C-alpha cells in the first residue's frame, strides 16, 4: 500500500516535470 502511494506520487511529480509548457 505505502509503496503504491509512493509510486503514484513519484509518477505525478515526473509528469509535472515532463509536462509541456502551456502558453
């Protein structure tokens, strides 16, 4: 359970960093 939450948080962070800039 804890690992899944950590993976989800890490994935969200990665998505935010890789998100293309929106003008």
